[in-house]
C-alpha cells in the first residue's frame, strides 16, 4: 500500500518492523493535560506529528471539539508549506482532526462526491485508539490489535479485528492522498467540498467558513484591542470576590479570564448554554471553584457588552 501523508508513512515503517503497538495511557491525563501535551507536540519535530495525532484522537473520544484545542502558532503557520515539512505535517494533522471530529459527531452526514469511492468524513470503522493510530498506539483495555494484511488478502479471510484495521489503513491512505492534492486550499474550500453549512463548521479548528470564520478572524485581528478595553475596566472596578486569591483578583488576571470567556462565547455562536459547556472543558471555574453556570456567564457577558470601546464584532450580543 502506498503511503500518503506523514502519519501513514510513519505507521508503515512501524508495521514493516513488526513492532507491537506501544502502550499509551491518555486516560491518565485530564483534558488540560492533553492540551499541554498537544502544545508540546506542536513544537517537537522529532515525533511530534504522530503524538499530536494521538492526542487529537483522545480529545475526539472525550467529546472536546477542535475549536477548543490549542491552535497552530503563527510561527508554525508562517513556515514553509512544502510537502514533507514539519509545518505542513502539523497542518495536515489539524485538518485530519477536523475530519475525524466530523465523522465521529455527524455519522449521517451525506456527501454526494466521495473521494476515490470514500467519504472522508465518515468513520471507516469503530473508533478505537489502535485503529485510528494504525497500530502505533494502543490503550489498556482495548481488544488486542491485529496487524492486517495490507495487500492481496481477501477481506473474508481476515478476522473482524484485522478487517477493521485494514479499513482504517485505507481511510488514512485516501485522506492522505486528498491532502497531498489539495494542501494549499484554504479551510473554507474544504467546507464547500464536504458540503458543510457554515454552522456545521463552528466546532472545527481549520475547516471553517461563513460567520464562524469571520468571528475567528475578528478574534485574531482585534483580540488584543478587546483585551485592553476589558483590562481598563477591570482596573477601574477591582474584583472584590474573596474566593479569589490576591493573584487571581489582580486586574490583569480578571481581564484574562473575562477575555477567555468572551472568546469561548464567540466560538460557541454566542450561546450561553454552549459557552458553559466549553468553559468546563477549558477548565474555567467560578470563585467557588465550581463550573461556571449559564447564569454566571450571562452576567459576565452583560457586563462586557456595556464596555465602551469594545470592537463591535466582538460584542457578546444577546445571551
């Protein structure tokens, strides 16, 4: 089987060596730990690409959408785009994480024009850690991974586990081929290709279109300005909540929390219910140490809405 993409090339080398799957225990990490590990992988050319993919797989299994995961840094995005470079490989992994999320969350999404007879946003089989990583990693408790025969062997002569594994290999081959052909395309072009409405791209990280794309661009271009406005307000009205430590009551800490909450609110399509869910995933808590409620978020958003000088396209809007 021809290797398409950096993940498949690495997995084929691993399979040819006949090595058993490495034991990986992402379940030992909380979500914030997975975020930290993903940031480190994004800055680690030696082995970081496959580690990043493994972390994306686990975050998908936990129901954490790509829009909440650490973003590729501007430094990485500005690097060479040529195939085979570390920067291009990391862009590929972020793009692939979007496909996996869509396949996992929208199993009934219909696409008229499949790629090489395959719908890239449809799960090829059960989402286990070993299948998704092509046998490179396996987590404790999963059924033992069976390395499939990749060429020539009829499917009905394979065990069910080996059939599932081979189908996942084929999925990786075809999506890798699709990336190789289209890797210079902007994210919204894939939304068109996969026939996704703008609202269906809101939870994604790279394949974003329509209003969600404009909101992300506004956060990138005007986020610093919005943070400055929020900081000025925090300095004029200090936080007196006794549940916060002196460090977390500082105007700078208060402003960072409020701007983070505003960013999550915008990513959530300005829904306070979804913002509360996102805030819990992001590890944000109230002064009492408990998850933020919808009512607490609405109160904060109303306070931010009234600030003078906040960019209009970053206003919280009605909660």
